C-alpha cells in the first residue's frame, strides 16, 4: 500500500476500537457470521477466502498491514460476512464496531470520503484479478497471482524476485481457483522453462517479464496489481 493510502487508513485508528490477536490458522470470522466489526490489519497476514459447495477454496486476498477487512456489510440491515478471514500467521487486527464507525462517518464527512477512496481502490484490485481469471483462464490466474505476489512482497535478488512469504502449493492453487494437481503441473512447466525456481522453500521468480507477456499485462501499477 502506498504512503497516501496508508495515511488514509491511519485516520481510522483514531476511532475507538479494540485490538484482536490471532494465532496461525485462527479464523477472524466465517462466511455467514453476523457482521459486527470492520477490521484493519495491524500486523501479520490474513487470508480472505470463499468456499464452494464442491469443497474447493478460492483465496481472494492475502491482507497485510493497513489492509481493511470486512468492509462490505457497512450500512446493511442484519449484515453478515460473505467471505472467510483466517490468519496465515500470528497476526493483529484493529476492530471497529459498525455502529461506531457509521456514527463517525456521518459526523465527519471527510472521513467518509477517505474510506470511500480506500474501498474504491480495493474494488479496482478485485476487478483486475477477475479480469485475468476470466480472460486467460488457469494460466492467467496463476501468472497474475505470481505477479501480484512479486508486487506485494517481492525482493530483488540475483536478477530475479524472491517471495519471502512461505506459501504451500495448495494455497497457490486456492488463489488460482484450480486443483492442486493442475497447479503442480503448471509450476513444473515454469520451472522447466527457467521462469521460476524454489530457494529454501521460497518461490523465486527468475523471469517476471515472461509472466507479464503471457497474460498481456497492462502494467496498472503496484497500488492496483497486488495480492492485498
């Protein structure tokens, strides 16, 4: 998240709320739960997922510091969460009760405008992810996920990009809306082509330009093209 957006998020910390600590694998909320809180990630990483009736999991985001979570039920009657939120590692979030947040938004119009800017940016991110999934299928889903991971967490190393966040093949498959077997095959093809490799169980992207060419990357900027 860029400095401007972070400055907008920091204003929300001025509102009365509470800090919630999560351990690895702990759920912040489940799909269908009554929505009581709007959350801001203080530290760690939170998976935002959707479960299909088939049992398949679609991971939509890996929310990190200053990301907002659970914003969709704002101003709804009898709101519920439509996704799941589960900690990928030890994490902390700042929780604001919806009535409290709504009260401050109504009293402070500029705060409401700033939150609208944050949500608008978030929606643009989601639209770009769905575009890649729909236009380019499994390849677009995987390649764009790798590009977004590089934009969010990548570190330039030895002419490539190291992703320091440990992710299992199942977690990558969840992001790409495909079976793990299909993902394993595609990763194997990328390794054979010299596009990626693994270093101490961490993903290393050797040829990011190849991934971008294959899905006709629009270079929309890291503030939009990220996994958060």
